[in-house]
C-alpha cells in the first residue's frame, strides 16, 4: 500500500491539474476604434503567453508624426560676441555673412483619439514651431495634419487630419488615478524614426516631478523603454487603454536607461477637452 504522505501529495497534484484544465483562458477588454464596444482578447496562443492579439487591436491607432520646421536666416554666431564685432570694425574687416536658414525635420509619435473627426494626440514639444506636419499610419498611409491647439501645462497638442480616411481606429483612455507601482504597461511609438515599436515594463513610480527635461510634474515613471521619437505615443495597460502619454526620458546620453516618463492619461484627457472646447 502507498504511504499516506505520498497519497496526499498525489491527490494534491491531481487537484491542481484539474483546476488548471478547468480555468478559463485569461482575456482582456480592448478599446476598439470609433467608440466600438471593447473586445475580449486572449493572452495565450497555442498554449504560450503572448501580447500579440492585444497589440493587433491597439497598434493601428498609434501613428508616426513627422514635423518640418523652417529655420530663419540669422546673424553669424561670432557676431553675438561684442569684442569680436569691435575687432572687425577696428580692423575694417567686413562682417561675415548671415547664416542661411533652412528646413529641419524631426519625428515623434501620436495616437488617434477620435476616428470620425481625425483627431490625433501628441506632445506639444513634438510639433513646436512646425511649418508642416505629416501623420503616418501603421499601414504606411500618410496624411497632412494641422495643429488644432496645445495645452502647454500638460505638454499636449491636438492635431487634425486634413483628410480623414475611412477605417481609422481610435484608442480609449483609462483611469490613470487607478495606477499602482508594479502595474504592467506597454509603450508604443517611433523611437529614432525607425518605425513603430512596442516595449514593455511596469509602472516604476508615480507623481514624479519635472525630470529629464520635462516641463510638467506629477508624471508616471516606467522602465518600459522610451527613446527619442517615442514622445507623444501612448503608454497602455493590459486592457488596451491609454494610461499615459510618453513625454520624456532620463539618460546621460539621451538614450534609454530604464527611466522614462509619461503624462497621466487623466491630465491628457482634460487637456484634450480644453483644446477642443476652444475650437
């Protein structure tokens, strides 16, 4: 006869296996485009854990934002030194010619927040002094956009597509006040202009004050990789809702060292409402 302690161990193993077999596959509600009902997305495929089904639903609403800035003509930088100007005048040497202006291009990220109106949310610093704004979807379709307005207190800008294509999807906001340290999050954006990229991590801290060059405080800190070009993209939770707008990073070389910051979604949503109300 099998000893009693072995019988107890065997019974425990069988019970665990039975409960595992009966447990439902975990799912998460994901915000659909244009105000559609949330979808149930499985976190498993072929028995393996994956975030791919979740990302298939949310990434079409994340966009690349390309900005062209006109650089005005300006005096030669040496002329800002009064001693140098006096030297040229004393020696009767002609002043150097002005530095010609030109065009500068930069890239950032954004998210569609209203598919019907073509509203795109991004950071205000991404589109600062922009003379031309181009929004590119995940499927590589590009559209011109204009600035509807900004809210500098939240570093938020609202863009409007000049031509709204059919089939757009939009993301929904989650409640950033319910975030806790340790919650899993995903950052989606266009780092270094290489194309749409997804990184994962956790909420590392809450209520961080202006750090890493950010002009706002009360930020979400995360170890999900955020790099130049990620600014304006969404920080989402595992239900597919936007809990933050990626805003800044802290790193000695301008690259990711595991300390990134996002504007809480509740503040971004309030800024969005203020901008739209003014127009």
